[in-house]
């Protein structure tokens, strides 16, 4: 078994590579440029616990699927990819994992790609033995965990939840990476989805207004609707769950403005000819990836996620609030932990959310070890 990291020299890739090396995972670091990945491996080698856990390197380019397929030597390998925008460059990695029957994790936060992994590649993976865990980072592991905990608390209290709403926020001074901007450029104009009345419904991106969450310390923060893996994964955990809402509150006081702009862009996306324009936009945005906030800037922020569960008539029945490391560091730690846990766990073939892949107790313990915990 090997753990292969594709996109190791990008911003999220570098953070993930360091997390893997520090954990003694001996990853294969893969990138499209030999000189860049060789320099990264040399820089990280002293961080390895022993000489036999130092990273090795490989060259692969998401623009050339054959090079990505060569990264996987057996169905026991785990392929982790941070190469985005995923709607533009993500298919080569997931297809390689499916064909080989291997394990797969990615850092995508792009809803159309997440849905494609579940609905298109998931059934293929069930036939080949591949195990697919998309969006295994800040987008959207914390919300899956918080949502599952809220559903469990409601069930234990004797009032099963019919709806769960999950809000993502960041406390402190948060700067986004160039990769995040590149992904957002395509996502804002792409079709979205939501779990409504027990079915996955296609909706216009940005539609749905805003919602307010109690984030603690007498603070009420607003968030705008987004699509996440929670819509696809949480209904698997509770068949009485009829509605799932996922909300993003990064814009702070500008959230209502951002929501209105997102709704307008979503309407624009329905115009004829927009798909080809979207592809060009994603390709241009992808040229700027690889840059992000340094460690000092990242230390000024922390992740905050809230899950509110309500019953069939809308009464609150449970609420869970979680805090954790800054989103980019949390994503790196989650990918590293997810890779080794997938390699050592009996996960069924197919596409999974983090809870149905590993179980709630295992996921909660793993997240607690990296500082993502529920608070009162």
C-alpha cells in the first residue's frame, strides 16, 4: 500500500505533504514539474520521523490522464488529490482511482464535482472496488460531523430531526488562497443542488436568501446557501431527514450582498452558451493557483461550524457548534488522517461521506486529535 499525493506543489498540496511527512506516512509526492516536487521533497525530508519514511517523488500531469494512472500500482494504493479547479482538472485522478479499484480522497469544495463523484463515479467504484471520499477537507468534513452529531442528539432525546442546517464560518482574519478563488470563479456560475423533501433537487446557484446562526457569545451571524457533500451523505445516516441546508458565512456583514450577487450570477448561468464560457473562466483562473496565506496569517483565524436540527414542524431539537484550526491547516490534517484511515479501514466500495465511510465515533475522535471539537 502506498499513499500518493497529486498536486503536492500547490498551496493545499504543500500543507498536506508536510502533514503526511510529519505523521510518518512516507508519501509519494506527485506534481507536473520534476524540479518543483524534488525541491519540496528535499525540504520535507528532515521532518520525517525516520529515513525510511522520507517522501519520494513522481511526475504526473492532470492534463495527461495516462500519467495519473501510472501513479497507482495496485488497488490497495490511496490517491489523494488537491489539483483544481476540480471541474476542469479533477476527472483524471478520480477516473484513475476507479479504474484501479484504489482509495481516493480530494480537497474539492466544488459542488458539481462532488455530485458527479457520488452519482457517476460512485456506481462505477462499486463495481471495481474503489473507495471514493470527495470533499475531505474544511469543505465539507466539519459540517458532516456536526450534522451527524446533531441528528444523533435529536434521536437520543426521542425527537428525530426532519431538517438540519449547517453553517460554515471563520473567526478572525481569514485570507483565501488563489486556488479557492479559482474554484469559486466556476462554482458561482454552475448549477447547484439541495436535499429537499427527501430528494436531491437541482437548484439555481445562489438561490435561497440567507439564514442566521447562533455562533455563541451572543453572536448571530448570517450565511448564504451553498451545495456540499452533506446533501448527499447525511440522508444516508437518517432516513427521516427530509431537508438539508448548507450555508456559508465567510462574507460577514456583506453576506446579504454576496447572496444577492450569487443569485444574479446563478441566473446568468442559465443563458445559452455559458458552459463554454465557464470552461474558459476556470482555465484562466487555474493559472493563478499555488499561492495562499502564510503560517502567521493562517494562525489569525479558526474554523467555526454550526449544525441546527429541527423536527417536522420546525421546532429546534438539537444544536452542535464546533471549532477547529484555520481552514487550510484543517484541510491538510484531514486529508492526511483520511488517507491513512482509509488505508487501514474496511470501507465498502463506492462514494462516501466521511461519517458513513468511517463511522461517527472514529471520525469524531480523529477530528478531536487535530483540534476540531464540539463546544458548548
